[in-house]
């Protein structure tokens, strides 16, 4: 599952591939925004944790990863 996290006052977004389901990611984000946790904590495919302060979240995109195109193709 591809997750993009926009952080306030940061020029770039955080992009990670997570083994968690979309429902699980949505639940964790909702808990962080509701104040149940001060940090949004997600785990990527390699087991690394990504911690973002909940009060700095700008947006979250949850979706399937787009297949990468290889070679030179007609657009």
C-alpha cells in the first residue's frame, strides 16, 4: 500500500510503501487526528517506523502503488 504524508512547513511529502491494509492505515491516522496519540506511526515494507507529529499533518493519501513504466513508450 502506498502512503503519501504531507507535513506542514515541509517542502516535500513523505512517501512509503506499507504492508498495512488501507483500513488499518486509515484507523491509525484517525486515532492520531482525534488526539488519542500525539504521533502518527506507520511501518514500511522493510520494518522501518515513520513517526510524524499528529499536529503537523497536512494530508494523507492512501492508495495502491502505480506500476512503474520501463523504457521509452509513446505517450
